[in-house]
């Protein structure tokens, strides 16, 4: 009987308490960014279910603007309870100390702290009391999955050919790009008769990716695969492929909305993604922290990656090409409702949406 009363009290407190206020420093543009736009749409749906008041501040891919916005949030008269930060170009490393001094609890996700920063200054989740968690996507896995899928598709076309790959990186200042390249290189090592010709950074920019691709096909006329660390850069490579009338395969990472159309049309061989759900995982950690207290674990790995290609695009497209997430029961991912802990993977989310990988 005592346990029932306690449970009822907890449920009543959960429903009647003031909503948690959370500000997300979005490094992109919520409206038309091919990756962050999708991330924001699913975060808005999750925040509504979890009774979180979500405020989104967009940096429009400008480092200086993002830093100024972060400091402005920390200096607000009425501060948010939590601040969500993506460490793109080291933004979180600049903002965390200010937020800590302001008494704002922070969660860093999607782009983690650099190894150099951790080795020099220590991990912020252990150094600053208000830095409660870091949620890191398994970007090496993303790079690996993309490379292996592209290799398998090319091998099906040319069973006895030595396959050559050119890789387009993101920004050399971001861990996600470095780790995706590590995954690419591991996939090459794990494959027979596959050669990685070269990689070059395009800084997540479509036009720069186009230029790099145009130079790559001059140096390596018979490229088999153009592996890209983002769908946006893959789209830049596609423009060159069309104009040069080449037949190499192209694949990217992010599950950008347009990427499903590219796969459906055959212009992209594949796209790897799902990590736009990492914003939901950040909100889940925030809700658990607010209701249940400090997490014993500070760093979580999110394996929110899966591949979309011709074999499954027609099943995945109807759900993932639209931003309707009402079919997902986000509260069931709270640790407070599960004894086994967090399950930061893509499979249960896709099942909620009626999609089976």
C-alpha cells in the first residue's frame, strides 16, 4: 500500500510541477537547415510530451554569433533550468564555464568535447558541477556503415574490380568528421580489394564539396565511390557527377530530408542517419535529471545510426520524409520508467513509427 501511495505521489508531482525550462543553442537554422531542421522538429514533439518548455536559439552556422548567443542566455534575468549545447567548432567548450558560473545545468550532445580539450583541461562533466551529461553519437560507426554499404553496392556491380574510394570530410575542427573518417578507414581495412585514394575537408559546405569533387575526378578519373561525411556535401558531389557524366556511387550521412529523395531516384546510393534523434536523448536525460536527480553516468553513447538505400527506402520514405513524430511515445525512454537503463538506439524509435529496418 505504501508503494502505491508513493507511486501516485510521484505521478501527481510529475504532472503538476512547473515545466522544466530548456534552451537549445542550435548551431544551424531551425527552418531550413537539412539536418538541424529535422532535429528541432522531433525535439519540439518530445518536449511537448515530456512537459518541457523548449526555447530554441539559432546560430545560423556562425561561430561568433553562437558564442554571443550562449553568453546572452547565461546573462538573462530569468535563466533556463537547462542549456543544451552542441560542441560544433568548440562552442560548448567556450560556453560551459559561463553557464556553470550562472548556475545553469548543461547537457552537451551530438558533437562532443575534443580529445585535445579533455587531455588539457579535463572532462567538463567532471570539472563543472552543472555540466550534467555528454551524449556522443557513434560517428565512427556511421562512417563505417556508409562505407561498407557503398562497397557492397559497387561490388555487386563489378564483382572482380579493385574498388577505389575518395572521401570528403567535414570540418577538421570537429570530432564527428574525424571519427566518421576513422570509420571509413576501418571499413577499407576490413574489405578486400578496396583502396582509399585520398580524403579532403569541405567544411560541411555543398559548394566546396563540388569543387573538391571536380578536382578529385581530374586526379582520379576512375573513382568508384564518393564517400561524404554529410548529405549536404554529397549533394555537392552529385552536381559534379551529373555534369561530368560519371558513374561513381555517392553516399552521405545525416538523413537530410532531400537525401531520401536522392536515394529514391537513384542519385544517392545510400544515406546513413538517425542521429537527429540525439536532441530527444538530451531532453530525456534532462527530464530524468530534473525528476530523479543526478545520473551516475556522465557520458552516454548514442547509436542512432542506420542506412537507407534502394532495399529499404520505399519502406522508410513515408515516415522519414515528413516531420510527424506523434507516433513516438518519448516518455517510455526515461530511465525513471525503465530498470534496464537508457536505450539510445534507432531501432525502437523506428518501430514506434511503424518502420522495421
